C-alpha cells in the first residue's frame, strides 16, 4: 500500500501489518520499504499489529478475540511422507 492508502486506513481505524512477502531469507531486509511507507503515512506503533507482543498479536488477528492455541506434534511422531517437525511434504528446503 502506498502512504495515501495507509493514511486512509488509519483514519478508518484499520490496523496494518507490515511484511516483506519474502520467499527467501535474503529478501527479509526489504521490510524497510514497508516501514518507510508507514512512516510517510505517519503511522505509529499503535497502528501496526506486528509491533505487538506475540500473544497480543495472536489475539488481535483471531476471529473470536481469543489467542489461538497452536496444535503441536512432537518431533518423534512423524507422519509418513511429511518432513519431521516442519509438516512440509517433500524434502527440507535448502536455505
């Protein structure tokens, strides 16, 4: 979103999440462009959800106002054809 749309979102009470849409760890530094847009729109940390602590963020993005409880599978309980501990099908990614 550009700064004009971010400012309009803020005026309507919409909270923002800044992300990079990265598909590789080397792209994570692109977050700076989202931060720059937020600054141009005069957003504060109160306007950006991913400035919250993890538990408050989870509660803010849940549909029922409660923080979701993640399902956890111990690493020793491996489902066939699924990579242990990641849940991904196929080989481990090579980052």
